[in-house]
């Protein structure tokens, strides 16, 4: 008799429990959830290089660009800070853990961020000596770890500039009154900083003996920064002070002399300046309150003084009733301070939006307040207008210190060309400020200059990598979300493009990264439009590999089980080359057994189906789209996106500039054709009707139904909120009566056969995971609760007696609990009988489900009642 063995991962709940204790033993993991078979030890045949817009392995002859080259995809994880330097006894077991997850790439991240005063602590590749002083203990540990990874078939992505803060007095740089966090973007600006970083790149690669080592799959030069990005987002001007501004001004004037030759030619190119317009704001201010919020606003000698008397979800101090014309430059500004001791800070938001439904936002900026008055400006040039319904708002919640406000202005900015006092021959042409409105020619020249400086830095770093690692290793610059379309120009000499995204990234309403004052929306990516996936798709450049080196839907989001398998399926359909979960671990707490923010180590929600996600992406179980939609991106479009300060918002820019309909990314592969001469395809401008079905027929997304399904010959999945039975190939699924309605089911074969032929299947059915509430008797799971004063933000209930509004995201004990997700699943098969085995946390079979839980159906299905 034909039969099927079905293994159920994360399915061993006791009847009637909402959450049940669950632990995964990573070191003992074996059997169905062990995906080690995907890897083999790396040799010279596995050296990675770029060919035909893809990553390839050299093949058996160990020679690139020959007939036996093999394409390769990477499913990776990040390691951060001291996690990159495991002690020798741990290196091999961590490498084996990752192999079991189907991982074949580790991104070595934040290795430069915490230089060690005591090298034996091995938290960083650096010591606190003058940069770059390498830490010999960390180097030795990392080299040993690289060998362990190589033995398990796992490559590395080497990150160079991530978090190091240059110390001018120690590192031989000019002084700076307020050195920017992680040195961004001054590490690009000053020649001395660039020279030190090229030395660091060479010395790290040489110390780790990575030249021609197959373990090195790729190198990233810098993380999440560029001059183009910082100018667009208002972070460049405040960093350019003293000698750094002088250096940048000299470089700018040299650029203009090379481009225009003379002051007169520059004047002809840029045109004359125009004056600014009058202030558009009315005198009267209003206070908008969201119950139970309340505040007192007093007239002060130098403006207004506001004191929150009742915390709540919304307080907005605003001026309303003005008009905004499309295609016109504006500047909004306001001066703010808090009454606080030196060193204290608070974060609030200012915005320009319409004061009626749907309250569409035109410009917005988060600002950090201190005890000193600061003037905050926003420059914007909208592509839509408002007639008498404009609002300039200052938004805050739970502000516990008095706020001072003065100097409110909103005016039409006069376009600036070349001023009479500026002369190219004297090198006195000023930089283009972030809040200025330049003529198009002046702003375009500045954008070209920023691109040139970014490119000069990247090219210098690229040369150092090539010199020390060899010419084959693929090299990227920074992420497409940190610069936008102009990164296509600054990254011309590099090998591949990278990107990052997060779903429901934690928000810190008061102090950045306060571990006990944070909140999330607890949103589902599937239920909210899957927009992050679309944003990634439209940033992919044709003709070169594309990677997403950071993604997550971090704990304690209760829908996080959806992120890895849905991204794996979507990325495979889009034909991407690598995706890397952020992160496996931020430290060497390998065995803590509980989640820590972004880490999958201890977060059994995301861990449960990661191996299947790796298998989906790496093996071709999900087919790439048949015909790509190529979107031509001219230089004028790239400059316009920079002028409009679109930065990462490529989707919205292409919609406004070329009529792009983003939902087409669910139907077709998307590629940006730099300097393409063709027109935008009609199909790219046509809005598809939902539900959206990929041109392979394997993926379906129904935004109204909040449902994403996978129906490939060798994989099936149901993700989201089914309203009834949902069919995905041989799999049918429906939430059971006790379930909250959200499912993340993934079905894959264990014998390499298509699902309809397979006799051994793995079905994962993870719920959300929580830690144990401290001191609870009997022990109980901690709970998500509304962040104080809100109804749409969530956090974890604080520890007993804690004055903070939230529990720690990183340090609370176990054991872990997992949500019981009751499901009625159907398996369509020709088999006459099936056996269904839940698995424990080591992958071992538990007792088979009783016969009453498995019901054969007349149409050939077996109905299985899971987590009953």
C-alpha cells in the first residue's frame, strides 16, 4: 500500500493550552528539520565570482568563466559584534548549527564597532589603539571560525566600514565639535579617513589570509550611508564643520572648475538667484488632542511653552489653513528646545500635511530635542498641492519635559543660482545646503559632485580589496536604500547591488535604542500589502547580482513566522541572488535559549521554518519569473529623484515620474535598466487586478483577503488570514476554532520528489513565541500589552516594579512558550494511508497522531486536525 510519512515541526502542544513550553535543541537537531544536506565543504571549486549578472562557483576545474561554472544562491544570516569571534570550542558547533538551518552565508557585521581596550575580550577586530590597530585575539578567533564555516559549506560576507567612530586626536584627523555617530558621512569626506580605511581593508584581509580563499564570497565596503543619502535626508550639513567643510568646499570648487571652467560659464549654466517668498503661516496656533491626552500651552517671552499634563496617544501643536502649489520649492522651519539638564534629549516629529482626511503627508522629519534651542528645517518640492487645508504640525506623545517653540515659518523658497559674490576662480562657490532650493542646474551639479565623491571613496576601497583579496571576489558599496537611484552612478565600478528592509522595526519614542522603552505595531506583512517586498523589487539593477543583506520582522511581532518563507519564495521568483536574515546573534550568548530583539537564536517562531525557507530559495523549488519588466532609468530621472530627495522611495518616484504600478512586482521580475533607451513598458504602467498571480503561476497574493499562497511542484504554503479553507497545491488549510486566524504553514518534501510524488513531507506550523514572565507562579508566558497611552502600539509588560513602560527586548529568562495554532489541514495524495508524527525540539518523532485526527476524504484528501 502506498503511504506518506508527514512530520510536523513545532506541533507538540498539550490540548487546551493557548501557549505551551517549547525549546529547540540546536546542537542535537537532526532528522526532518536538518537541512545540512544542502552544503558541502568548500574547496577551490567553490570560489565565487560574478558572471552574466549572477553569482557563480568556479566548478570542478577551479577556473572561472569556463563551461563548468555553476550559479549559486545564498541564504544567509548576520552575526554582529562579538558573535563574530566565537571561542575555539564554539566555532565548530555554531557552524554546524547554521548548516542545519540551510545557511550557506554568514554576514560578518559590526566587527569594527566596539574596539577593545582589553584584546582578550575579543569584541572587535580593533583595539583602542590608533586606527587601524587590529586585535590579534579577535583575528585568531575569526580565522578559526572561518575554517569551521568552510568545513560546513558556509561562505562569508565581509563587512568593512560599519560602526567605527574615528577619534580625531588619536587617529590623526582634524578636530570636530560633535563627531557624528559611526563617523557617517565624514569617513567619506576627509582624505585622511579614506586612506586609513583602505589600510584597514588591506590589513584585515591579509591578517585573515583571505586572498583567494573560497570562504570569502563577497565584500561590503560600507553599511547604510552615502553622501547622496545624507544630503537628501538632512544629515550632511550639520557634519560639515571646520576643516571638514573647508575640504569639501575645495573639492566642490575643483569639481566645478573641471566641469565649467569659469565663473561666467557657471553663471550661464546656473542662472541667477531668486528671493524667498513671504511667510505663509497664520498667527494663530491650535492644539489637537487625542483623548486622554492634554497639555497646557503658555505664551512665553520668546515663543510658546507647552507642558503635557496627561499623556496619551496624540498631541499636535499646529498651524493650519495655508495653501501649497505643486512643483514649487518650500522651506518649513521651527526652533525647539526642552527644559532639561544638559545631556538629556527627547525625540518628536514635525510634518507638513493636509489637515483633513486622509491627512496626506507632504514632508515629515523626526527631530531630537535638547536643552539648547535648535532650528529644524525641512525643504520639499511637492508633486501635489493643497488649497487652504495645509497643516504644519509638531507631534509628541508622553513628553515628560516642558517644550519651547518659536520661529515658526513656512515660505516659498527662491531658487538659487550663482550669487554675485561667488567666483569659481577664487574657489568661493558655496555648497548647496540641504534646505536650499537651487535652480535645477545648480542642484544637479551638486548631486553629480556628491556622486563623484561617493564614487571616489568606493573606488579607493575597491582597489584595496582587489589588491589584497584578488580580482574575483564580488564587492558591493552601500545599500540602494541609502542613496536611491543615484547609487547606480556611484557604484558603477562595483560588482553587485545590496539592500535592507524591516517589517515592523521597533520604535523608540523617547531615547533611541532604550531597551526598556520601545514599542511595535505588531503588524503582518501579508496583511498590510507586502510593500517592503515591492520596495526591494523595484531597486534591483539589471545585469548584476542583487542581495538583501538585512531583513527581519523581529520578535516579539506575533506574525513573524511569515517573513522567511514568504521572502524566500518572492525573492526566488524575482531572481535575486542572496537574502540574509538579521541576525542569528548579536553576542556570544549561544545557549541562552530566549530571543534578543532581532536574533533568531532563541526565537523559535522564526527558527521553525528557516530551513525550509533556505531550501525554497537555494534549490530552485520556486521558479524565477518568466519575463522581466525592465524599467529604463535615464540620468535625468536619477537626478530628478535626487532633487526631489526621494532617497529610498523609488516606488513612489517611479509612480510619479513614469506611471509605474508597483503591484506588477507580484506578476513579473523587475529590473532597473540604467541609461536604457526604451520606453517604460505598457505592462509596467497597467494596474493589475487582484488577486495577483505570478507569471509562473506559483505565487498568489490577495491583498483584500490578506493571504499569500505558494503552489509550486515541490513546495506549498499558506500565509496570512484565511477566511475558510484555502488550497495551495496538494495542501489545504483552515484555522481551527481556537486559532486567532493567522497561519504560516509551509510544506516541503524530504525525499527530493515533487509534492504529489513525495512519500516523506515536512509541514511547519509555528505560532508566536514568548518568554516566561519573571517571578510568575505558576510560570506563565509574558504578554503583549498596549504601550502606555496608546491603542495601536504594543510592547511587553514590564518587569514587576520597573519604572519603565516595557520589558527588556534582550534580557529576560525562559523557558520559551509557543502559541498553539489549531489547523485543519488537507493533504491531496494518491497514497492510501498516511502517518503523521509531531516532532520535538531536537527533530525527533513523538507519538504519531491518533487515527481519529486523520480522516480520509472521498476526493483523495486526508484531513488532519493539528494542534487540536
